[in-house]
């Protein structure tokens, strides 16, 4: 839909190149849906090529622009053997934080749904390990953003989803996509963070009658777990001017290592 504004494939390629260059490298890359535009076989073939450099750490979820069966086929080697009945939700429990992918996409629709089956699966999944710090990743953010045209075509049952999250405080972070902007809010003690798009962004305009897409740079979020909490950074894929601060960093670190303060002069 927004292909006339930005080349989404080129933007994704640049984002992947950026992610590969991160040092230290992320343990996993959460791809929170809308990984294609029309959900065609051709698009999934191109997507596989674009994501190949990070395929070994990718955890994908479908969004409203994906096709369920083709998505499962394209990512057969990245999805666990067991996913939820009727939706492509799953758990990865081999990292310092338990990762719960929640699929609320609705076949044939651009809106999503959190229904009885989702509620039962998410509640029982979270109840199984209340002792484990947990990150839930999903496509549709379960809150009203104020971007009206996205809200009215968003997630039915969002309040039910929020109620489940609120009863499981080990969910330290819930990340979502869909909004093509960086947006944060809270549910209980859980931070909800929506990452920017790897393609175009939506203009920041909360007037109910308006909406726009803008060619602000592609972006991503890096969620660093320090053993007690997540610290979330928003990265922008943009080749701006860069001033190398390596020498400055070395001097700061040396002074800190000696326990010295940092007077202005
Ligand atoms: Fe979406």
C-alpha cells in the first residue's frame, strides 16, 4: 500500500544489515508481523532472501498483511513443533527471559481478535511459569493509541488481553508492531512498547479525521535484559554523520575504573 512512498524491501535490507552489525549481537530478533504486504508466495520468497542474514535468531509472528498457511510454510524451521490450536502462538523458553509469541491475526481480515481461545492459551501459558521473567511479543498492540484509523481497525478484545497481562506481573515487557510508530504505555506493571516500522512510518497526527504515511527512516527497538529489568532502546536506520568517540570513551572508562568523579574542568 505504501510502496510508492518507500522501497520497503530496500528498507528491510538496510535494517537487517544494521542489525547484523550490532556488537554485541542480539540473542533473538522478534519480527512482530506484517512481514509481507499482500501475503503472496513471491513476497515470502523475497522475504526469505532478505532475512537470511538473521534467520538463525529470528522469531516471527504473522500480522494482518501475512497469509497464515504461507507464513507457517515460510518459517517452518523457525517455529517450534508445538503452536497453539488455531493460532500461531508459541513459547521459547531457552533464554534468560521466557519469550511468549501471541498471534491475534484473523484470517481474511485486517483487524485482529483476542477471543476465548487466545485468553485461555495466554492465561494458562503465563500461569505455568510465574517465576520466570517474561516478554510477550505480538502484532496488534492491546491499547488505544489515539491514531484513530488504526484504533478502529485494530484489536477486538484488547481489554481482555490487558486483563490477562495485568494478572501476570512476571510479564515485564510486551512488544508489538502494527502502528508504524514508536509508542509506549503500561498495563499494570508491564511496559508495552510498539516499535517503529522497518518500512514507512505513520505521521504523528492524532486528529481523528486525518492520517498520513511518512518516509521517516526505518527503525527497530533493542530490548536489553540486565537481569532485573528491560532497558529499551529505539534505533534508527539512517546513515547520518558520525563522530567517533572511541578515545573519549576510553578516557571516561579509565577514570571510572579509578573511582574518580567527572569535574567540568
Ligand atoms: Fe498490521
